[in-house]
């Protein structure tokens, strides 16, 4: 490899370039990655941007091909799964987004169907009831632009959760306390008085209570922690148990065929 010295006369600081790397070939690390390709000019789609909360044009800047490791469902054989990542810019807030899609292609129709990887879209796990997911989806859309409206929606989503879990009637704090006493949520969550007081004030004084932007993230984390404990963790545990049972049955079938 030819790395030519490029010490420049007249530069007195210690930050001058030591080598000329312009002719070096850069190879991406990782399993079987392909060289990046320039995105075709003018490929765009209109989609929701979690950065600015707008449904806005998003322009494709770059594609990167790689392969992820996977396993077949029948015999659990390891295979390479082709994946393409799309780097995109929101043309409203100029923020970067990252999408991914299975397969080696970056045709416009596939970019349209790609899944958002960064920033997270805020979608809840499929174990969460649709009524709660719908309210939370509405909340996420105003999270960056309307803190008060976001807090109101989070309160509504928590009330919907209490209804789904048949909590005793009453104010939100008492209903969450009832769920804690039944071990449906950890007692520590039900004792987060600052968060619950803020949610209570939003419900009682929606016209005068102002939610600060930094409080939005606390409310969001609190809500997602409750949802994780009530719905997501039990669902993942069940999936793990089902997978373990399937694996054990597979081992028994294979052992029974051994002469």
C-alpha cells in the first residue's frame, strides 16, 4: 500500500495531515458486506418523521448492502440473510433516518416498504391491545411539537390500560395502585408520585397546566415501563417457553430416529 507523506510547508500546528489516504481502498468490516452504492437521484417518499413530528418528504441519500445471520425454522441451520439499509434525510427538519429491508435491492418500491430502524418509530409491541396502541400512536405524533397534548394522550393510554386490566374505578393513581396490589405492575411504578401528580394535573387543569419538553421523555419512559411489565414481558416469556418446547420436541424426534 502506497501511503505518500504530505507534510506541507508553512503549517506550524500539529494538526496537519500526516498521510494522503485519498488513493486507499476502504473495505467495510463484517460478514460479506458489499461496497456501498450511490442512491439513484430523486428517490423520495412521504412518511412520518419522529424527529420533527411531521409527515414530510424524505430523500434517499445512500444504500448499504450486508448480510445478517439467521436460522431456518425447520432444522435451525445457520444461513446468511441479505439486508439493505437506506440512509434518508427528512426534507423538513434535515435530520437523518435509517430504514432497512430484506434483500439486495434499492428500487423505489422497496424503499417505500422499508422499516424504520432509527429513530425508533414508537410502535408498541404486538402484545399490546389495539385500543392502547392507537392512543399511543396519536401521542407519538405530537411528542416533539405539543408536550401538553402528549401528556393528555399518555394519561388516556394509561386509563385504557387500567380498563383492559379491570382495575378498580377511581382516579388514575388509585387505579394503578390497585394493579400494583394485584402484582400486575411493580409497586415502585405506582409510587412514582411526581409523574402521577403531573398526569393528574394535566387531566384536571388541561387549559392551564404546562408540560415542559423534558417532562415529555419522563412520561414516555414511565408509560412504556408499565406497558413492558403488563404486556410485553409476559408475551416474550411465553414465546421463549414455546420455542423451548419446540426445541425439546425436535430433539426427541431426532433421538427416536437414531438406530
